[in-house]
């Protein structure tokens, strides 16, 4: 699969945001984000579907992609571009719901999980936690850039680095082999999400400057 450009995934968490989620998403899109993952697992499907439809409408003028966490039916009903599954959820069953044109991503926390997800048909995996973070507790110590490199080299699908990603370390994740990076609290908690996203995008571009 070809990731959006820039390869930055912003994951929503409305309870972290100081303002309505739609406003935060709009700011992130204005800052240059082109991929939003709606991760509001506590919402019942009708409310989740309505929220995703709102995000899809916000994303459309930018040509941005929208994915939905866990709920494949909500993704289809809201005409989102993909679904992102927690580890252990049936990828093939999800594919039957969303069809072949939508992305199916999977959360992985180790090389073994990432390889299993890819073998089962995932289009991409997120790998976390790369760095220490308050947003991803319960998954053990941070994996670090060396493990990110190892997994990225061993898995035949794009690996998205997640957890503790900042404008200062985003480019290092790409240099370690990640196809992209994902953030949640860094943007959701921000007083100025547009500025933070612009900083993240600028950080990602540093990799190209170094390589050039």
C-alpha cells in the first residue's frame, strides 16, 4: 500500500482534547495531516458512525484518508477508507466486511505480532511503544529504534511507529525503517494542533534533507 504524504497518522481521543474533537481534527488537517484514525471505542455504533462521517467530511477537501478503530461496520457505513484492528481481531473476517478496497491495519507490539498480522493479510501494522509515553501504558518497556529497525526489515508491509513520537524524533523513526509515524496525545492534548502537526511534518521532512 502507498501511505498518505506526509506519512503521519493522527489518532483521535476526544477525552484528551480540550476542545470538541471535530475542531482538533480540522486543525490537524490544516497543519498538513492527511490520515486520521478515529479511535473512540467507547461510542455505540450509531454515534461512532456519525462522528466518522463528520471526520470524513472534514478530510474530503484535503484528499485525506480516514480510518476507524475496531468497528468495520462503522467504517463501511461512514464511507471511511479503512479500519484499524487491535491485536487478535480476525483480519479475514474484517476484510469480508470492508472489502478489498479499504485498508486493514493492525496494532502490533512485537516482531512476532507484526509478522503474524502481515501473514494474515494486514495492509500495514503500527508498532508500539517505540518511546515511553503516557498514552500507551500496559505494553511493557519502550521498544526503541533498534527494534523498530528490526521489525521494519522483517515485515513485508509498512510499519508505522507509534508512541512517544515528537517533532524531534519523527525523522529518526523513518531512518530506522518505519514507513510512517503515528501520534495521539501529542496532537490531541495540544493547545494549537495545527502548529504541532506542522512541526511533525517538518520533522519528517528532515529525513529527506539528510538523504539528499
